[in-house]
C-alpha cells in the first residue's frame, strides 16, 4: 500500500489544483458573459450588413472593373484564415478547429490548389508549424484588446492580397458560439463574395441609386464586408473559447473533487493498516514477554 505521507502530499497537491481550476472557471464565466453580450449585439448588424452587401454584389455582377473583390477567378491560390486562441486549457477548442482546418487544407491541396494559411492565435500557429504548412501571416495579441479596428487591419491585408491577384479564394475557419457547452466549427468562403438573391433580381431587375457613383460605393462597401465578417468571426471565437474554458475547468474541478475523495479513502485505509500493524506488534511483544 502507498506510503501515508505520500498520499497526504498528493491530496494537498490536488486540493491546490482544484483551487486553481475553480478560479479559472469563475474568470472564464465572467469573461464569457461579456463576450456573449458582444456577439449578441454584433450578430444582427453583421448579418444585415452581409445581406445588403451580397445583394449589392449580385446586382454588380462579376465586373472586376467596378471593384477587384467582384472578380471570380479559377481557385489556384487559396488562403485559409484559421482562428484559434493564444492560450490552452480550453478542452478541445483549439485542437478541434485546427484539425478541421488541416483537413480542409489537405482537401484543397489534393484538388491541385496552392494553399497558404493565415493564423490568428498562437495555438493554431504551433499546430500548423509542426506539420510544415506554409504560414503567410501570423496575427498575435489580437484577442487581448479585440476591436473592430484590429479586425479591419487583418481584413485590409486579406483584401490587398486578393486584389493584387495573389489569392483567388479565401476561407475562414472558426468556432461559432452556440452556448457555454456547445461550439460549432465553421469553414466558410470569405472571398470571392458570394452574391445572394440572384433569382429574385432576375425576376425583378431593380437596382440601387448610387451616389456619388457605383464604383465609389462599392470601393467602400465591399471591403466592409470582409472586415465585418472577420470581426464577427473573432467575436464568435472569443465567446466560444471562454465557454470551452469554463466547461473544461468545471470538469477539471469535478475530477479533482472525485480524486480527493478517492485519495482520502486510500489514506484512511493506509492509516488503519498502519494502526493495525502497530497494535499487532505491541500484542506480539506483550505475548513474548509473558512467555
């Protein structure tokens, strides 16, 4: 049976771990509430903006002369934008999205495309570097002070690469927030912009009135689509990360409680065995003296 002192030392260690995991759960829960409020406020604006821009793109057609983001080319050079976190201890949050993105990467490579990866978050960068995947852009320290401005800086870089014909398509991979215990892995096309409502436009070909001009409006609106979609994905990822971390730390705390109970039982048995052995030795010595 294990040494009683070693068991008590392990119990103390597990109790310290339980304090840490419980504190991390509370911190994650507080951050989750804020992140959930942010994504709840952002979603209606983002979805309405995206619907409006895709309808605008449908009316503009595929005329690259109006704007470079309208161009639809054969996808030879493709980029995957992968959103992970900078820190671990969040269950399967990082591994799940990284594996899904890597499967998409392999699928595109097998289709004969030249694929590069842009990583937002340290964990994703570590994952793809270990697999020798070419990483063209690494964006770190985005989540600490996440803002639309930071998302726009990343989006502007993606727009520049697409407009300069370095890229023919861009996909974004992120965790969509559903609840504290549920996150959905999403891989969707970011560029080229997928026009919506073409059937209704064909039936009722009414266009917008553009002031000062259609080209000027598209030059402002189309990059906004990339920035808004990217910012929404970042907010979804942040909320998903905090939800996954809260769940993981809750499970770790419960496991620590179970482990402490099991170790306490083991310690009691060891203590009782030691007492029994000591009593037997005393009784044996007394019997020897009588003889």
